[in-house]
C-alpha cells in the first residue's frame, strides 16, 4: 500500500488517467472569465452585426438574439454536466471518446480543433479590422490609406502579441482574463450610455422590434414576408448570435488548471453564456435605437460603423470602436489559450501529427509550441482575405475579405458539431452515465435532444448561399459571392474520413493515460484514491506526490 497525497482535483484527474502537469492556479472566476472573454460581446456583436441586419433586419437582432440564446444556453447546460463528470483539458474530445469510443473521439477532436483554429483566425482578423476602423474614424489620413494588405499586417501583429502573452504571461494570463471581464462589462456600459445620451434621436420601439430588412441580394425575391423570408433569409441572420456566443468550451479546456474544476468549470460554461446573452442583447438594442436612417444603414452594408457615424461625432464614434477593438484583443488572447490547451490535450493522446512537440510544456508549464503552431495556422488560413472582392458596383465599391466570412462559418459549424457529438452520446448513455457534482438531474432527457437538433439545423443553414449570385445554377453566379463554408466543411470531413480509414483507426485508441498504473491494475478506474488517507492498491510501497507516477 502507498500513501498518496492528492487534492480533490488531482484525485479526479488521476481517476481519469492523467497526472497533474499543467499549473493549477486558475480560480473558478478565472475559468468563467476566459469563456466570457471568448464569447466577447464586444467582438461578435460588432463584427457580425451586418449579417443579421442584411438578413432579417432589426427583428433578427431584437427578437432573434434572445430566442437563439435560449437554445445555446441549453447546449451549455448539457456541456456543463459533461465537464463536471470529466474535467480534463481534452474536454469535448475526451467526453466523446469516453462515451462513444476512439472513432467518435477522433472526429470530435478534429472538428473541435478546426473550429477553434478558425475562431482564432476570425477573432484576430476582426480585431485588426476594428482597430483599423477606429483609427480611420479618428484620422482622415489613416482612412485614406485603407487597404486589405494593411489590415492583414495588423492581423499578424495581433496574432504575434497574443501568442507572446500566452507563452510568457504565466499567472498574468489568468489575471488578464479577469481584467477582460470588467473591460467587457464597463466597456459595454460606456458604449450603451454614449448611444443613449448623445444621438439626436432614436428609433421607435415599434421599429426596433418589428422592422424587417432583406438586403441579401435577392433571396426570397427580396421580400420581407412569406415563407422564403421567414424560413431562409431570417435564419441566416441568426449567425450573429450563434457566432458571438461560442467558444465557451474554453472552460472545459482550462479545467486542468482550475481549482475545484468539477464545479467551477461547469458553472463557467453556463454562466458565461447566460451573462453574455443578457449583456449582448442590451448592447445590440442600444445599436438599434441609435439608428438615424435605416435605409442608409442598409445601403452601407449593415455594419455598425455606419450607425455610429450617423449617430455620433467622429471622435465619439472612434471611441466606441476603440473600446470594442481592445475587447476583441482580449478575446483573441483567450481564444489562443483555449486552442493551445485543446491541441496540447489532443496531442498528449497522440492524435495530431508531431504530437510530441505540441504536447511539450515549457518551464512555465505552458504548451508554448502549441501556441506557436496555432498562431501560424490561423495566419495561413486567413491569407485569402488579402484578395479584394467588390460586392458593390464600380461606382459604389464595397470591398470585403470574403474569406473572413467563410472562416466565421467554418468556426461556428466545427465547434457546434463537435459539441453535438458528446451531447448525443451522453443522451444515448442514459442513466448509465455517471453524473458529476454539477448535473442536470433528469432534465438531460429533454435538453440533450433539443441541443442536438438546434445544432443540426444551424449547421445546414450556415452552408447555404447567402445571396442568389452564390448559387452556381443562378444566371448571375460569380465566385466572389460564394459561401466557401460548405466547401471547407465538407472537404475537412472527407480528409478526416480518409485519414481515419487509411491510418488513424490502426493506431488511434483514444485518450492515453499519463499515470503509470500500479502493478496489477489495468485501468485508472481500479485505483482507489480517497480524500482522506488516500491509497493506491497494488505495486510497491513508496511516498507519492503530485506529478509523480503512481507506480
């Protein structure tokens, strides 16, 4: 018999087959903070506002946001129950492997990783875009020099700075996420106050909650009523909510660094969704009420910059945009943390080429190599954003980086499909699933199928053409209008399918234990680790401390 001195967190992690390698210095609030920062109402509410305005108008925002938020909260509750039972850095991938086997874990892990990398890229690019827009609003000379090349260089700077913070920040990283929470709360409050008190007039309540816009380029015949509008155009506007409120799986990926993770990480997921949903709705309503000329907003592409320039002086508009830009920088930093932890965990189990490099920790107990490769991949997949696409006319050009919107859609689809797999498997497991300290009781019986159904529906919508000219069978078809998300998503699934059948199924067996089991035991489940007078059965007698193997 051997005395084993473990904290409750280390005991549970050991039961799952892992020794404590990462530095467990995050509080429950810090765990909540990273998901809250990644959701970032100062990011998604700004960068994808135009998607909702053009596809539905104010009702897609004022009514669509709270409606879709309820479904996302249900998804979050299901994931909270899972992380309480299995608080590992692998998170979603680990849950799927435990409940559905190696194949389920393989697909879930890769979809999750692809989604996280896409979110890294999209949030960093969005931050660069809004920093550029902030400077352009404040300086005519800066505005005159606008180009997608300049924005891309700013994007690379954002990636570099956030990578350095993640590698060398150490305990500072958790503190920055705590600061990020208050920046988002105070920043949103300041923006709301500016938009309430400074504009000369405000939209009516009736317009905010009933006005419909179809600026999709002709979907549903350009109508704002009828089946085509309500069941095709309007749901496309829900990408605003679905994209903004994502990335909350970060609480799971940071669970091995969080005190009392079985409770703290679980609450981190659903609380980050709940508070972001409320704060985001109030912020978006402030945007809508500040609209001075709805037709001009539509003509300008539906972006928030048009609203701010209508309602505010250039200095105040620049201030609002700068507050959001800094929030988006915090968001990018948190996204990079989440992605690197997921890559670390997936590599720890040998699922990624070059696993030994990405699973390596530096002296600060940070997966620095995982941070670096995540940054490089985010940069590479955004290179197509350098291609200038004019979705307007020669007389009134509207230059957009089409690749950005494709990356956004891929991020949403990848993450949410990855969420759906373990939620479905938990539902299938039924009462045989061993619930953790935070659980849904019997509510999983109706929450899980609703969560899976919602993800299935939005995944179909977000691969549909966003305009008739994106349909290859339309006479006005042009590649510049194409939604590349289905090409990238289907292409990724084909590559994963080929990879599994040609190679991975021969060697990938799911999560690998990093604890050396005592002689005579065959799994971590056979190790009895009690809170008081903890013992490990089997093997020889020796003193054990966290970080040492059990045998």
